[in-house]
C-alpha cells in the first residue's frame, strides 16, 4: 500500500544536510573538495554569454592558468588522484572546456612525465608554471589506440643518440589532441613505435615540443584544426610529424623500457602490449577523472532542476489554483529516481577511487577493471539524468547559461574519452567471464519469508541478477563452435555486457547502502540514504523481475507489489528533495548566477534594461 508521508519531518539546512554532504564527499571534504568549490564560485569562472567556440576555448586556457596559480604544487596534485578527480567535479559545471584541458595537462601529460621520471631528473618547471601547456597524442586517425596497429615511429639515430619522429601515412595522424595555437605554446607527449637497429620495440612515449613561444608550429610539425564538435569547445586538431628530430631524453623511460645512448634496449616487461599499457597508465586515472566530471555536472543539473520545480508554478487540479511543478507526481518522480541514481553513482566513484589508490601491485588489475566499469556506468547514467533534468526545466533547460545543456553535450566526450565506454566494457566483460568474477551464492532464505523493504534482500536480488547474466554468458561461450572465436564471442557478448551492467548496479547500490548503514551518521541522513537505496534497487529489480521470478528469487505476489514498493519510496523522499540537493554542497553563488533562478530578468542587460 502506498503511504502518504515519511515518518520524519522535512529538513532543509540542518545536521542531516551536513551528514549527506559528508556521506558523498567523505571526511576530507574541507581538504579535498572545498578549495575547488570555493575557487569555481568566484567571478572569473562565471558564465559569459555570446562567445564564439574559439573564444570560449581561449577562455578555458585563461582559466587553466588561474587554476594553476592557486596550486601549491602541481606535482603533488597529479599524484593525488582523489584530489585531481575532485578538480573535475567542480570545474565541469562552470566550464567543460576547462575541465578537459586541465585533465589533459595535469593527468595525461604531466602525470605521464612524473610516472616516467621517478627520480625527478627532468626539469618540469615550464609545465608546472604553465609557460607551456601539455597535451597528449596517442589516438591515430585510422587506428584509435590499438598498439598493434599504431604507425607513428620514433627511430633511434645512432649518430646523434636521439630519435626521428615520423608520421608515415595520413591514417597515422594523431587525432583530436588540443595542439593548436589557442592557449599559447604547447608541448606534447607522443605515443610512437620505437625502432632500434631495424627492430620494433613496441609503443612508448616521447616528449615533443609542438610550437614555439608564439604558439606557431615548429618545423616538421603539421597541425590542422578539426571541425567544431558538439561537446566542450576545445581546440581539437590532427597533428602529424615529418622527420622531427628529438634528443635522447625525449624518450620517457622506466623499467618497462630503457635505451642507452649507444642504442642498447632493455625491458623488464616481455610483452610489447604490456609495455604500451604501462606507457599509457595514466589513462586509468583519466577514467576516474572523466567519471568525476560527469558526477559534478549531473549533481549540478539536478540542483538546478529540483530548485526550478519548487519555484516554477503551474495549474493544479482545480480551476484557478496553482502549485509548484514539484507538487505533481509526474514531475517529481523522475527527479527522485535521478537523485537515487546520482547518490549511488557518486558513492560508486568513491569506491573506485579508493580501490585504485589503495591497490597493491597484485590488486592493480582489479582496480583498473572497476575504474573502467564505473566510468562506463557513471557517464552513461549522467547522460540519462541530465537529459531528464533538461526536459524538466522546459525551454529554460536549453539555455547554456543555465548550466545543463552545454554540460550535457560535453558529457558525450567523457563517454568516448580515456577508452570508449562500449570498448572498455567489452574488455571487462571478457575478463569477468574468464575467471575475474565469481557470482554470489543465492541466499538460503526463501523469498516468501523476506520483505521488499529489507535492504539485505534487495542486495541479494541485485546479486541474483548478476548470476543470471553470468550463467547466460557462460552458457553461450561454452556452446560456441571451436575454431571460430569471433562468432563464439559475438554469441556471448550481449549477455556478457548485461553482466557488466548488473555488476555496476550492484556495486553502486552496495556503496549507497554502506553509507546508509553508517551508525555514526545523523539519523535523518541515514533514513534518506536508505530510502534512496530502496528506490534505486527496486527500479533495477523491477526491470528484471521476470528473470528473478523464473529463478525462484521473487514470488509472484512480490512481483505484483514492486510498483507500490517503489511508489512508497518516492512518497517518502518527496518532502526532502531540497535537502537531498543541499547535500551536494553546490555554491549558491553559482546557482544564483543562472537565469533560471530569476527568469524575470531574462532578456535584460546588466542594469535591468532590455538588450
């Protein structure tokens, strides 16, 4: 039966809100998140109307310098993945382009240099002081990031002890790095095939100046701007090299590959593919950063949409009356579902960051897999949630100045960057089927003895969904014809991807329930978190209720009661929607800067006069 109200009174600014913020951002909120929150709420980061894409890209680089001026040690930022990913959470809502170029400069470029200069022998001051902006050149126009097909070469020259960097064909042009003159002088880290004594040693990274102090391309470097994208306005280009000479120290060396000035090559890693993966190791941290961007803009979009739904009035059910949009169940149900998803996604990200940063060498592979699974799930969920928020704001949601539409299209870049979501999920699916995942044993408790309000029961059902898809995928794999690996995998991949999705949902729900079970947390916050978990889990269970019924994990009566159980959670959460978005800790200065916060001023100039 659907209840009419929650058992606890509504809350706004209260200890519960502080507890929700602590649950989402951790005990180190003041240290990790608050500096970025404060910085990006200041005037220089406010939205500017009327800029062209090139002007907006140039502004992102100007703002990157403002960010760099506030950092005591860029090197310390780069090695602290929690703090680095937090930068993306707070930069994204105010400037998606800034989040992009910051990610490239700090994580991919500077991070790669630090990972391959453990003793600090390389002078990085030009990059840490942002006299030169760093970029990362790996993907090729015709090959993506496939190490086996990459064509760009760096050939060792015994006469000089250096290298000759060359692009042998148009297909080998480095595709989409931000290498133009916008933003000033650039230096790149370039992935290229190391050739010594005519032998291919595999793909490694090479530090390569791209432009002079005026920002013009150096001799042998060809840079062509790409057409404008629908995502963040960044200066994407195709970059090629015509026998560009590099010094010996351009080679980013470490245990995965070393080359003496005499041309003697050595490596502690026998597999060329593993050498390449070691070279681009910052991509895993990049997945966490891309997920962080998506989380930041999703929480922001929800805050805008929920606030709007409480301030914008519409007709009620009687003639002449009006009520806030939020009063309508049809309006607030999708927003509350989105809140449940966003809380779960945020806490899944915290789990992934923690597992990655705390992993031993033996645990590294599991950490990489969770980062990939989380990145795909979070960025896809962000698309769905922000689309819902845009629609709930009506025409207001279309204006870039309101902080949803531009960030939504920019999120498409996160879905593709640092590993296309579908590709990295296919890889994770294969690994989970081949021994890196063991389904949980079904509960010994009979479903008729359990309640849909029991969070342990809901978690068991989410695990049962994992088991269903794992079994289906394994059955398909075993039934495949030997000697035809492509068709065998094609028959397996659909249920295997469902397994990855089920795993992500279960892990996200688990992270949300862990926060709700924190006995030290404020009681109202625990109640809200547990209700969010219930709504999130019930939606997922309802989508797979047929399988669960067929497997004997749900009774027919429970299947019939699923819609009402979810409705109960919606009714319980509705009075607390504003408290839930206050838990996001978004600065009021940023939210009030959106025209949707004061629609009566739309179309008026700074002094209140119409333009």
